[in-house]
C-alpha cells in the first residue's frame, strides 16, 4: 500500500504547483506606478510580470526599476455587466502603427508621442498611477471621459485620446512645447497660475525627460542618415577623381593632330 500512496502524494503535490495563487500582488515602480500581476519571474536583469491567470499576457520590467512588491487590494466585483469597461481586442496590436495613425490624425511628430508614452507609462498599457491616471498616456478618468475614451486600458483609444489632448494643449499655448508638456503633467490651471512650468520638481523633471528623449531620437535619426550621405558623397568624390585622372591620362590622345601644313611651318 505504500507505493500507491506515495504516487498519489506526488500527484497531489504536482497538482498543487500548477494551481495559480488567488491573491495578486502589485509591483511598485520607482517612478510611482504600480502594476498588478498574478505571478512574476526573474529573467536575468528583467522581471516578467504575468498580468493574467493563464500567463498569456505579461510585462517585462527592468528589475532595477522595481522598488518593492506588496499585496494588491481586492478588485471590486460588480453584478452590473453594463458598468464594466469593454475588453481590449485579443489580437496583437502594433503600437508603432497606433502611434503613427494618431500622430497623423493630429499632425504631431510620432517621436514626440512616443517620448510622452515612455515618460508617462514606460509603454505599459495597464499602468495605473497613484493619482489614478491610466494606460499608456496616463489619462485621468475625467480627462478620458471628456476626450471620449471609454476604456483607457485599450492602447488604441488611449493613444488616440492622449495625442488629441496633447495637440489641444499645443494649440492652447501657441505651440510652446514646454508649456504644453507641463500642462499635460500638472494641468493647464497650474501652468496659467505660474505663467509657465510650475515650480514642481516632478513637472520639471518630466518636461526635461521628454525633451531629452525626443532630442535623442532626432539626433539618432540624423546620425543614421549621415553615413549614407557621406558614403554617397565619398563615392561621388572618388568617381570624380577617377574621371579626372582618366581624362588627364587621355589628354595627349585627344589633342588634335597637327595638319601637314602646320607641321611644315
């Protein structure tokens, strides 16, 4: 009887290992954001956070950007299905295409929108700030409602709404990027109260981070285009020198021969 009991014990133990934990945790990032997840796995310098129970969706975060973990509060359950936010599509979403589409609609540089997303959420579509801002471009619920965004965790809706809001702020401040970014972070009221960037460390650092990242993208694009230009110029210069050398060597052959009359003289 010992052998069957031992086998049964191993089966029960293996089954226990495959059962997901009921209690979720929150990863508290150093920038103040929190990411709710069911389980996590450390892979080298990356911590992979699985945000659902079947491990089909996860977010990779540099481990050094995680301050600590804590138990996540229980999510409220509503019996009214109509009040639940619509679920985003299960199909993979090309975020670059989403940004290009929204940027084209509101005539903004896609690099700028990407820099805002990086500063706001680190490209985490499920990011939630301590103040309640949600999604990629960290829309506050009231702002999202005014922009017609029904689900801030849907990347397409969030980026479209955030890009539209950034465009409105740029127009409001006569396309002064610094003021528009400060208003995106601290609110237009604070920008108008102080006549520019509010004297908040968070807002100043936020604006500087976006401008630095945006300029870095432009510099990288310029640098990437230079080698091709220089190579083309070098090729043209080499071809010119080769043509000149060839022409120089062929000069005696192309000079008109003296006529007999000229030679007798």
